[in-house]
C-alpha cells in the first residue's frame, strides 16, 4: 500500500507518526528547512528543523534518527505563529512507546535548556497515511508594515523595541487605497509564472489565492513602550491565504503591492501580471 509516495508495507508495530504543531521566532535561524547534509564533521546552519530534530533525538532512544516532513517552508528571519510537520518515531526496543504529552514536554525542555526560540505547542498521533504537506488545506502568511506618519519623518528609521524584527518599515509615504486595490487583483485562480523563482520552473504556476488583504492593525501599547515611536507610525497587516504557493511567491506578491503604493510601478502592471495565462 502506498499513500502520498510513502510505502506502508512492513511498518513495525511500535512505530508512531506524530503531527507536530509548533511556533518560533526566526531571527536567529537560517529558515525552517535544514541546509546541510546530515553527516559527521559538516557545518550545520541553525534552522528550526535542526532544533526540533535534535530535541527529539536527544530525548528518546530511537532506532533511527527522527526526520521531520514539513508542511511549509519559511525563509531566514521569518517567524511562525503556527507551523506543522510530521515525524515517524521508531524505538530501539519492541516495547518502546512515547505519549503525546511526553513528546511535548521533553522537546520543550530541550529547547529551554539550549536556548532555542522554538516552542512545540502540540503533538498529535496520526495514522500513517497522513502527510503534513499534502494534507494541508490552507496556508496563511502575514506581513506587517509600519508607515511613518506625516510630519514624523525623524522616526522613520526606528520602531519600538517590541516591534523589532516583527515588521517592515516602509521607506516613504504610500497610497494605501491603491495598494488594497492591487491586493484584490491577486485573489482567485491565476497563473503566477512571473512570480516564481528559478527553482520552480518545473512546478505548475497556477495557484488559487483565497485571500489577499491589507487592513489596519492595532498595536497594543505596553507600559514600557516608547509612546512617541509607536504613535509615529500607522500599522498595517497583509494577510495571504491559499492551499499552496510557489517558492517566494508570497514575498514577491507583497513586494509588488508595496511597489504600487510607493509609485514605483503602475497598478495596471500588477493587473497584467496577475491575469497572465501560460504560453507553454
């Protein structure tokens, strides 16, 4: 029997597949996906996947090292409110068992001890046909921007410390209304060939965007937050949802909308690119 490309024949009775739900601050990581070969004497870049796999392999006696299958990828410096992956755990003894609660407890204990900015929120035992990537029904990305208010240009290079690495400071006045119009051009089923990376040349460029919105965001002012800095910006949030995306497609879509708002490209260019049809 084969589902999602994985053979289920001969799976040991004490093997378990878990869905992992986790959060992280990506500032100190080179993305979520491992970057180097898993071999001795190789320099491993710090990634979220490496941290999670190290936590599992250090906490349990496994017959084979744990290898995560990720539901989606994030680049260096990108945070995740919630991401998911699945992992198969096979103990080195016939009576090996691990509970969902113990998996969460020991992974988070490892993260705290090794000062990782990763938290395992939940572990759920799932059947062997489940696949974190192919079973995902929706993926949602959020981009936050800070727009300097008129007359407060002296603050345009600064944001409150609490917002550091959590937003993008727009380098100038923008037309929010035209940006919101640009967002709507992307919603629906389109050919995104002009937004894909060279790594995606063999991947079908047609994707369905269920939501692409730009709305105001309320920043909670804490007692110790620099009031002048917080009030020197208007805060906005992009929300992009769909079942799947091309590599760096979302980043390029947001970049295009920002370019429209800054007057670098006309709105018609976004409309043209989002409605192109394949010629191959």
